[in-house]
C-alpha cells in the first residue's frame, strides 16, 4: 500500500487596528436653550465605552448651561485604550429689540419704523434690515424679529392711520387730556371756558361713537363705558365751530 503525505501551508495575515480616536462637536446657544453633544469614536477595537465630564456614559448628551462651558469626553475601547476630546458650548444673552418711529399718520402718507437691539432683522411685512418705510391704508400692526447668532427677540408696534374724513381737523389742537392712554376714565381740559360745547368721539375709521353735549366749563370727564380699546379722535365744537381736536388711546390695562 502506498502512503501519501499531504503538506498544507497556512498563511497568517496580521492587520493592526488604527489608533483609537474620538471627536465631538461644539455649539452656540442662547440662555435657556440646550445643545446636543455627540462623541464619534473611530479606530481601536469595538465596543466603545463613553465617559463625559458630566458623569454621563452615553455617546450623546444634552446640555443646558447658563454660562459658556466646556465638556470632556473619554472613550475606552475593548483593549482599554483611551482617547479624549473637548467640547465647548458658548452661551449668549438674548437681544432686546425695540421699535421706534412715528406711529400716527394720515391716509396716503408713510412713516419710517426703526428697530434696534439685534444683529439681523425680519419684519412681518416681509422686509429685512433695521429700517422700513410703510404706507398702510388702514391701522396696521408691524412686528420685527431681531436675531444675534442663535438668540432672538421680537417686538411689535401699531401704525394708526387717520381716515380722510377726520384729517381736516386733526391738526387743530388746544386741548390737554390726562391720562392718555386711559382704561376707564380721562379728563379733558380746554384752553378756554366752554359754553354749550359738544365733544364728539370718532373711532379710527372716522365713525362717530360717542358724544357729550352741553359742556359749560373748562373741563369735562370722558368715561370709557363700553368702548373697545384702540385709537380714537375727539372734536370739540361750539356753535358749529370746531374749537379743537386731538386723539385718545384706550387700553385694557
């Protein structure tokens, strides 16, 4: 019987793992907001174990710092090799936006509204930038969002439009009104003693909403009664002659 000898050759390949490494993100947030930090490990030998300076042991953490802070994450692989990375969360205060400008115009005219306190500005009418020119046909509210980084604030203002029906007497003023704005009652004081005068209130559409007749004094009280909040115009007449006119603002506060 013949015997055969088989010889087998075994080739052994050795591949060295890449060095363990970890990276993580940083963030910019506004006070009161939170950020997610994500550690990404590579190389080494899986599985990876994560340890954050906060005490967390997950790959991702959610942090809500009140001040700018740094965080360290350390990753350990199956061979106990370690690698570390540092994250920074920058915390900024929110902007405080304010809107200024003439907020009472007559029909057909325009006004300039200016916003301050932010970096970029976005207006409710689609405009951008700190300054806009508006020509509303009716009383209109304009709002602006001001942004600095990830922080934002907003403010609104109302542009009151005086209808054509009351433009002619609006500029004739010889009255003092206090308080104005008011919520329940205000006092009107005339420069002259009145005799059988009539005080008429108009809403922002030029419609008569209230009348006080037979005023024989230099002052009178205006009660709100059931009038809604908003802009009103008053006209003081005596013997059919317009003596004075002004505007009133009624609030709910």
